[in-house]
């Protein structure tokens, strides 16, 4: 699986916002500036601004302008999956040559590849929809993810 730098930065920014969501019980955390996020996560500031705009348009974050302005998560971090952030930034989870796997037409000996790509997408989706921004921010991942990551074969 390849993730773009935009997705990596978006996930890191969302996790950073979740980690400072001290007002979540009141329905909204304090705004965090793009500069603060960029500094904390070592993300190029101009690149981050365009990513935050995408996240705002995608309903992941809210923004407020002005001296007290900044960004905060639009919903509790427990309700935002990694898959949702990825889709907002890069679109559907799995494409082959720019097409959805179910739209591919393989012939002959390669026909089974379509099922492989669909199974791969389902596997990715299972993990990416299971893990939330809150899980990442807290460092407490679901057991299934920990089990997979603990397998030495996963690291090679």
C-alpha cells in the first residue's frame, strides 16, 4: 500500500488536533493554528494549509479565522476513521491503474487478479475503518492492529 505525503500529513495533523482536544466534552476543543500543527508534526506549513482546507471541505475539521482562530476536529476523534481521512484527501482506498477493482476486466489466466485486488481493498478497508484518529493520538490501537504489527513478517 502506498500513501501519499498529503495523506500522511493529513493523518498526522488530525492526530495532533485530537491530542489537544481538551474542550471536547464541551463540544469543541480549542483552536490550534496551522503553524502549531506544522511545528509539532514537522510538516511544511504551506503544504499543510492546503491539506487543512481539504479536511475542512471534507467535514473532518472546522476552522475559525482571526487572532483566536485555528482548526479543531469537526467531530469527536473516536468517530473519525483513518479511512475517512484518506478518502477526503486521495479518494477511494484502492485503485489499479486509476480504476476501481470491480471495474477491471481481466481475461484468461489473469482473471483471478480482480478478486485479489478486491480482497486487498477489503483488507485495507477493514484496518483503516477500524482505527480512529483517537486511537492514533492515544497510541492505543485496536487489538487486531497490534496483533498484525507484532508479527515479524509484517515488517519485511
